[in-house]
């Protein structure tokens, strides 16, 4: 799911397995799509992960520079 989602311009997807990785995916990488493995997470854990991801905020700053680099690569390679 993550690989397929990242084939689309503007999508930054990550496979998330716990609340901590959800927090850092949003705060450091401004991930805008998360994928959750249904074989590895029960519904309560998935809900906790989603809530943590939604409530996290992107830090910006030096992390914004990374996203700018990704955007430039997308603009060059994704027509």
C-alpha cells in the first residue's frame, strides 16, 4: 500500500506500526498518508495510532528543507 501510494505526486506515505512512528512520521516528514498492516494491528491499536498521527504537528524548519528537496525530485520526474 505504501509503495503504491508514493507513486502519486504530492503523496508522502509511510507504513506505521505504533504511536511513536506515527508521531515522528508527521512531525519530521509531514507524512500525509499512513498505511496500517491489518495482519499486525488490532482495531484499538490502529485507532490509537491514527489519533496520535492526527494530533501531531509538523515541525517545519530544517524538516521543510527535506520536503522541498522531495518536491523538486517529484517535479523533475513525475510528469
